[in-house]
């Protein structure tokens, strides 16, 4: 049964283990149907608004192409093009958009904004990234892990190490995914980049139900020991002021994903994940600026060598943004998502 119909998706913990499993399996079905050119449309005549207060490549285009594949229409709103929050309240905007649209995707700086949107809307609200969480990214990550794990290990037997800024939206969503699905997570960072204590303790407590393991450590060797996956994210997140860049990079320099870190796993099957965008070389303005200024070793949070290595599955992860976002849209907007099989 589809219990997700008409529901919001603001963070992973809005859903149960069974509901996340349902979404991942639906994504896999949709992916196969698309590859076999047999996809059926079940979102015809649906109108979806995509509000982006910050830039995006994967999330925006995954929502747009998923909607197109399923027959829905989208309106894209970029930074600075809507009254919301300036001349009109978030509450009023949400009520008005609920009269025109069937769902709202929101990417923005503040998680409070999406909470206000959801409290005042009568249609599903999907979180496309806030300062606190990036749940649609984790749907893609879980599908990628399910598809690529050595000897098809089930999710509940997977160990992963998240290294770098573990206090950010990806870190917090990785924690929630770990708790829900019962994974073994090692967060590796200097102490000041560990998650907020209250949030971490709540996750540890809730993780007892699913047998999740959560370790925070400053020691890379302990953290990556025999892990199935190493995950990293940009050290400079959207909205991080330039004033903190210098300190952040100096603090995290030691935590770059490079060949030494990979060898410390002592596991030849360890694979590398990154939500992207990645600063793995100097081919971007910001990558060039940071790697020259701070004398980093060919890349910022990850070296070019590791990014391109056979262990890296980052492009598979990026592809799965499309299929998992599509599953979310179909599950929340369609009473019977498996009409795609009829
Ligand atoms: N991973 C991710 O959310 O990428 P975008 O910022 O390009 O959407
Ligand atoms: N932590 C990053 C994630 C990008 C997908 C950011 O917020 O910019």
C-alpha cells in the first residue's frame, strides 16, 4: 500500500524504514521502465512549482526531467523572482500556490521557511535542500548503495564513513538515513565539525531500534577501517560566508579524500560517494582559487585521482537523483504509483 500519497518530504525521518524502502524500490522500477523505453505517465495534468532560492544543477534538472517523463508541467522560479519573504509572507505564498499547483519543491537557505510552507499548504512540499537537510540526495545515495554493494549486501549490513564537514545538510541527512535503515556510520572530522550534540544524541537513541551504529571520530584510520563506502561533500556549502572559508579549509585539510585515506580502509572494495558538485581539480573558478590559495593536494575535499578512480561511483549516484526524485513525485501525487506497470 502507498502510504506516501499527499505527504510532505522535508527530512528522511518524516518517513519510516518501510516507506523509504518502498520509494527506493519504486525508483528502481521507474529506472528500469525508462531504460526499456516502457515508462507510463501517471502525472498528466499535474502542475509542479520548483522554487530555487539557491543555485542547482542536479536537483533542478532531475525534478524537471522527471516531471517531463511523467507528463507533469513545471514552473521554475530562480533566486530573486518571487515576492515570498520580501513583500509577501511565506504563509500567504504557500496558501496561494496550493490553489494553483499540485506540489511545491523548495530549495533555500533556511529550513524554517520550508516548515512554514508545509504548515500552510494543502499540497505536498518536497525539500530540495535547506541549511539543515538534503533528503532527496539521500534517496539517490541509498539506491546507489543498494545497486552497487559488494556481493549485494543489504543496506542494514552496510558501513559508510562520511568525512569532512559532518555538521552540514548532507551530514545530518546521512545520519537520519543511517538511523532509519540501520547502517553503520562513522563521522570523521575535527570535533568542531561534529553534528550538534542534541541532534546526534536523538539519532543515537532512535538508531537503537534499527541497530544502527554511529561513531564520531577525529581519527581517519579508525573511522575508515574496512568501510564499504567513503562519502564526502564540498567543504564550502552554499551560504557559507567567505569570512569562514580560510579557517574551514585549514581545519579540514587533513580530511581530504585521497589515495592514503582509501588505503587506510584496508578494503579493496571500498567505493567513493560524493553528492556533487565536487571541487576535485582546478577546472572551476572556485576550485582553482581554493587549491592555489591553500596549497591543497590536487583538489579540495577530494583529489582528482580519487574522483576519477575505479572506486568512484559519483556519476551513478548523480544519475539516481532523477529516478529517486521521480519516485517521490509519483508516490506523493499518485494514489496507486504502480499504475506505471499497467
Ligand atoms: N547534489 C545536489 O543537490 O546537486 P545540485 O546542487 O546541483 O542540485
Ligand atoms: N553541503 C552542500 C550540498 C550541495 C549539494 C551545500 O549545501 O552546498
